[in-house]
């Protein structure tokens, strides 16, 4: 076996692949061959590093040099300068957003140094297509410990001791859920992994499946042993082709090692795992709809009880956990529940992965211990708001969650604190919103999503979200009526209480929380016909600032409807009656004198 | 191959840890000057010899890095050894023949090879 003096890790997550990392890998390999370095330097494809907006990401070991935004044509320079001559390519180093200084090393970046990576410990470090690398990082040791040294009850007690709670959003204690399923008597049981991640802006589960698929397989095998199941399904949406490909490869490798399949590790425990591709309906993330979909039925929820632990897939006791929950299990068993419980708050233990997106400088995948404040996530790790605009709110938990404002910045993140503030932990989407985002419009965006994804089985969700969306649409178009806010509150509460499944029960949350914290914005839309953020097209007009305008006539020439008039070198004006609000003038203006108000 | 015991799993783990050892930090570092001056003086051959010697001796906890010119071109090829917690030792005019001696004496036995020593820095 050759000893490679250097490993060049190239991110192969979906984000970096879309910005060209596959071509980059090819070029790197070709350049290494050209320089006759291919026997001493290894190019490795890894999973997501989390800093997706700065991709493609390349890390060169042993130095740990961190390159970002590396283009395929940069391969030659990296090979020639760094790998052949040993000189760091300064041009490609990551520039810290806050200080604009180049940072050479992975662990010196605030984005990483302030995170605490447990679930994501292998993401971006190992080659997800190579089971040996996973084993090299203590992989399958948890399963070995469970099978060879622990009884199923021991395993459940360890999970209970860890305090692990459902990471899909519900936050139900995992150990208890397992115990219910274990106590159910049946000849056949199933474990299921919910990988139907569908929230707009959420990509935690995808990244974990792509970057470290084995941790999910191992977690599911441990769970199956504890609950007495011998078959499992991973329900993954078909929009995640790379995740599905890596999962299938990982299952095949684990089977060839005897870590899945019959008589695992020589014991009499057997566990067979399948991947089921979902067609992309949001409601199929709801557990009963998900199971119906696996069975080949239409993906619609049904009332509970009976709970899946008693009557689940094909009427047999089943346990459903989310990707991140399963991913935590191997390390909890290997290191012990107490180790995990040492992190986090009193009632929310361990870490949580968030997909940080929106108007924040460092978007990407962030794992922090429970109890970390929103300020730390948005400003320390996220680097603050783009263009240093004013922070307005974060939408946490996607379309099922709610918004939190400046007053919540120092709120420690936990299941309880978020629920108390009117939001939910959710699966981990964290969308940052700045002063230029209209909260009514934001609520409308999320409701448009849930309304379209409503399966239509129960009336409150089907009709209620439709009516709510109608009202929101009319408010943003300047046709809001007095009493609309109260109507939204009434309808929202009804939909929440009367809907059959989690989709309807949480769909009004974005509307209700934005009303709670930004009622004045709703009132301004309805009463003054104004959008304070300047985002709602119908309520704003393009105006030229006469102080800034230099009279270059560019805007008048580009306007498609001839709404702009004025003399050369004198301030121009827009006729708001004629204006179609296309925005061409604002884009063309060389001095940024045109704004929407 | 089927894994049927903890022993099997540990064996794969050990070999995988070796394969990925270049990615771990906090090890003995060998740094070789690979500027134009170094390469002209034969640094590439020295580096290849180092890799070969490390492989032969099964030394996995050593990282081999390249660096640019540090200005002492007449002394190239330059080879630095940094053992954790010890000063940085610089050897000059290192030849392929010197490599096994440096690896054996310095890396394995912890004794500096005085006749090639040109500097030490804390």
C-alpha cells in the first residue's frame, strides 16, 4: 500500500458539484499525473464541508490548507505551486468575511471553530464511498458494541440516558419511542428512516446522507437490534439523486462486510435495508403518509392512534426516525449516553444541525450544541448580515416554524425555548431576514408552499390554508381590509387545532408569528397601503432621488413605457401612473438614485 | 470479506487509519524546500527517498510537507524535522544517501544528525 504524503480533499456535496467540483477533481488528478506526483498525492472526494456558498472547497492535508471558490482551471496552479513547490496559493485562500483577511487553515475559521461537530464529524473529512474510511473513524464500533456486549434493553437505556430527541422537528424522546416499539409484540417489525427533507432552505439531511451515509445505516441497524426489527427502509426523496446513489453504494459495501444482511458480525441478528425513493410530496414527510407511500398507496396521512409503534408499515410495529436522529445513534452507543448528555441544556441534549440560509454572509451547514444563542449562530458563525444591513428576524423551522426577532437574539436554542417564543425547532432550516424583507410577503411565501403541498384529505388544511393565502395575497396587493388580521388569526388557530396531521397543524405558524411580532407591518399594508420594507410591488413606487440624480438620461432611454421625463443634466421624474414597475431604470442608474418606496 | 468479530473490525480500522493518516494533525513533520532552488539541487529525489524510507519503516505518524524557498539557496536541499514539543531542526545539503540516516537517527532514535545540521529554531 503506497504512503501518500498529502491528501487533497475535494468536496463532492451537491452544492460544490453544482459549482464544478467534479471537473476540478478530474483536472487535479490529470495535473498530478503530468507532474508525476500521483504516487505521492491522493485526491479524495468527500462530503459537504458546510460552507456551501464558498464552494467548490478544497482542503490540502497534512497542512490543512483551506481553499475556497476553486475553479477547475485552478487545478494546475494548486498542483504546480502548492503540491510541487510547497507554496500556498494565497489567491485561493478563504477570505474571512469580517476581517477580509486570508485564513489558511480549516480550524482557524470562525465558521468552523465555533461549531461543535458530532453528527457532521465525518462530513468533509472522509470519502463517503469508502466504508474503510468510515471504519477508520470508529465506524461500526457502536454496532459491534451493541451486538456483542449489550442487550436490546441496554441499548434503549443508553439512548434514554443520552436524552436524544427527534431531530426531525417533533422533539419526542427517541429512547421512549424505541421502547414503545420494542414492547409491541409481533413476528415482524420495521425501522424507517425519514429522509423526505422538504422544507424550503433545508439541506441538513441531504448533506449528512451524501457526506456520511454509513452513520445512518449503522444507527438504523442499532435501532433494529434494540427494537427487534429485521428490515428497514430509508425513504429518500427522488430529488436527492446523489444521496440515493451514495446510500445504495454504502448499503452494498456494508452487506459485503457482513455489517448488514444475515447474521451480522457472526451473531444471529439479521437486518435488511432498502432505499425507497419518494416522488417529492412534502406531506410524505409525515410518518403515516410516508408509510402509505412505501406501501405503494397514495401518500396521505391517517389519524393516530394507532401509532406506528403498534401498527405501522404493513400493519406491523414500526419506528420512524429522521436522518439526523439516526446519525447520532452510533456515537451515543460507542461513547455512552452520558457523553452525549453532557452537551446541551437541561431538557435538550446534544447538538443540532442547522441549514443557515438567507441574508447572511456565511450560508451553509452549522452544527452547534443546544443552548447556543441565535446571535452566536447568525453573527459569529454566520458572519452577520450581507452588506451589513440591519437584522430583522430569523425564520426557524421552515414553513412549519415561526419567526424570531431581534429581542430573541440571545435566546438559547432548545426545543422548549423556541416553542415558548412561538416558533419550533423544526428540522433545522434557519432563514435569516434583513430589513429589506417584508414579513407579510415572507409569511405568504411559506403559506404558498404549504397550501400547494396540502394533500387535501382534511378540510381545515385544504380550505383553511387556501383562504388564508387569499387574504395574505390581497393584503400584499394593497386590497387588505380592516379585520383581515383578526380573520387570519382566527383561521390560523382553527387550522392549527383541527387539521389531521403535522402539515396543517403547523402551516399557520409563519403567519401567526409574523402577526405576533410584526403586526405594525400588516397594519401599514392594510391601513396605509404601504409596504415598510419596500418589497411588495403593488404598494411601492419607483422614485428618483433628485439630490442624487445627475440627469444622464439613461433611465429615460431604457424605460419601456416612456414614464420617465427630464432635461439633460437636470433631475428626472417618474410618472407613477405610466410606470409598470419593471425596475429597468433602477438597474440602469449609474448613481443609484432610483429606489422603490 | 465478512466481518465476524471485533478483531476483524479493528484490523480494518487500523489499516484505514493508516490510509488517512495524512489527514491527522499533531505529528512529527518533515518539511522539504521545494522552491526552484531546492528542486534544482535535487529536493524532489530527497522527498521521494523520504517517502520510501517512511514506507519501509512503517512510520505512519509523520507528515511530509513541501515549502517554498526560504532564502538559503546555497544550502539546498533543505530538510526540516519538527518533532512535537521539540525545536525545528534544519538540515542542509541533504542527499538521497543521507535520508535513511536522518530517518533512523532523528525520527526513530531522537538523535540529531550533527554533520548535516545547519540550524535550529524554537
